[in-house]
């Protein structure tokens, strides 16, 4: 839209079905988004209008809410779904607080998708070979890229906590500062967009796939969650003596009740399950623990005021609005229904069958399809539309024969 049109308040409309467009560009049948495929209004959030610092010409980006022409939030909007979850907390006098940790890979350009990704050639003329995890000098070869990333974050108002080299080859992680869930979802979206745009300027490719390299750790989007009283700001997960509360237990119980049903929301792509089924600290379970990274729900070591629950299931490929909404909705469901969690796991443990999660996209979609909890928390229209879109993507994947099949199976009798 032109700047003039935007400043005049001109309404921007878009076909309703675009909210269910699959990643290949197609759409499920029209009855999933209103058989006449009418328009939505895109209403900009005044607090999320940003001049794009990497653009050589003046350009801005406005994050919008998708609203029906009647003025209500569209049930197909993931941002709208998150706002609805936050409102349900507010009705109880509570406010969730979250922080996201996002991992990503920086690769050389990959014009031939049949070839594996490679780390870029750094300023030292060499490609990283995997010995730089957590090194203080690990990004020296990419310093011009990261310098512009840091400057872009400052220009967009994205405060960062820590930035580090992760375990994978040319893999990095950023921790965003905790705050309002909608703000953190917006910031996560903006950061991923910034990464990709700045990378292109530097002749690089940033990949937020869950598992872009075989035999290498995948990329997660861990979500740290706590809940405070709106009036006092007190963390309701800790009592006055600093001990865990019943609300804390119930929140964990709700997470355990929802994780399996919502796996397709946390792990939305075929590739997501490559990360979960080959875990390098990527647990595919709904167990909980005190500071054990093998559990899907981890309670990090902290002071009572910072007591929180870390959901380690979502991948970097997850929609931040939807992943945060699903995680918080599960916790609220536990609080409202006073659900008790299982016993905390310790050390090496065997995952009980009732706490194991789906390990393929097909299984996750089937679980979501059967879930009454999902329809209760997100509405039948959204869940059925989401499943329809993701089924198109799964079918497209299964229409292709992979190099592994040709290499290993062609010679079989």
C-alpha cells in the first residue's frame, strides 16, 4: 500500500481463504473458509508499524489483525487466537508472561535444493566445520551480517537478552526478553523476517527449518511461561514463602493434557518430526522435570519470582502466535480444571505411553482431528481449516519420491 493510502486510513481487504493458504500456495476447499470466500479487513496495530532499516528505499511494515467485515476478529487468524487466550486469562485477573528462544542456521546460498545446505565462507576464507558451539569468537566470520542484525533489532525495538552460537554447524540462538505474549509473538515474527532480509543483503541464507541438516541438532523455539496477577504483578506460580503453588501444578497439568493434541500446532511441517524423532535435547514427550532437558516441559533453575515452565516442543518453524496460544491455552485449561500433573521425572527416564507425543505429521493431524479439547479452545472452524491446509502439504510431500528411496530401495527385489 502507498504511504498516502495508509495515512488516509484506507481499508485494506483480503480474501478470507488466504488465512488457510498452504505453504505451496494452494487452498483447501472453499467451505473451510466460507463458501463464497468473502473478504477480511486487515487492521494495523498502531504499536506495530515499523520502518524497515535494511531497505534502501523508505518502506514500512505494519502488523495487522484480520477482522471480519462485521468488526469481530476472524476465527482463522492466529494472532486473533492468541489475543483471545490472553483475554481469557484477563477475565480471571491474570496475565501470562512469555519469552521465546529462537534457533536458526546461517548458510551459503542453496540454489539447488537437491544438494545439502553448507555453512558460508567466512571472512577467514573457510567454512565452519562444527567446532564453534558456545564459542565467544564463533561468529567472527559472519560479523558484518550480525552487526547489521543487531542494528536492525535496535531500529525495530527488539530488545535481546543473549545471542550465542548453538550446537549445530553455523547454528545460532537468540533469547528475547520476557513480556506480554502478543508482543513477544510480534517480536519473534519481526526477528525472523529481519534475519532473512539482512541475510540476502549479505549473500547468505537464513533457515528456520526445524531440521535442515542430518546428524545435527535441529532448531527450536522454546517458550518460557509464567503467570502474574494483573493488579499486584505477583507470580502466581510461587507463594509468599517462595514455594510452588497449586496454580503452578495445575498449569503443568494442563500443559500435559494439551501437548499431544496440539503437537501439529507446535510442529507444523513434515520436517518438524525429523527434529523430534532424532532428539538432540528436542524431547518428544509431555513429561515435566526440574531442569532436565530430556523432558518436554522443563522447570529452569530460578528464584521464586522467576518460576516458569519451559515448553521445549515447538520448533523454529512454528507460527509464534499459534504456538504461544496453544501452550498458554493448555496451561489455562489446567488452572481452570485444577488438573494435577504426573510425577516429575529425573535423570534418564522412560517416557510413559500416555505422555508420548505423535512422531509424524500424519499422526499429529489425526490426533488433532480427534481432539475435543482443540475445538473447545480454538473453535471448530479454525481447527478443521488448519487440518485441511496441513493435509494438502502432507499430500504434496508424499507425492514426491526422495533420493533415499531411489538409492536404497531401487535394488531391492
